[in-house]
């Protein structure tokens, strides 16, 4: 059954990456810097509330997405994201 959910999971993780990337790179005329930080902190807190096993699985998905990217800045951002969020390590 989990195999049937992989496209949904991948899409949600890619949306998560896009949100963090936007908030991290938005200028002060696009998003208030304090609001951007609070939003990233809130998303991170929600992700840290899931089980350690789920955090590790998310980390593995993020690493896979980074490995598949040919865009070096994007790859580096996605690879750094688990530590930026504070996800558990395997």
C-alpha cells in the first residue's frame, strides 16, 4: 500500500522543499523576514513532532531528491534541509 502512496509523498516533500526555498530566499520586499523565520520554525516544529522513524524516512527522501537533481544550488539546499530542520539521523 505504501508503494501506491509514493507519488503523493514525493509531491508533498517537493512542496515542502519549495516552501522552504521560497521563504529562505525571499527578499524583504517579498516576505517580511521575521514572518519567514517564524513560518520555517513552525513547519520545522510540526515535522519534529512526527516519530523518529518518520523523520529518518523524510531525511532519506530528501537525500534521494537531492541526488536526482542536476541543479547544484538546489541539490545543496535540499541536502542541507534535513539539518536545517533538525530531523533525526539514521
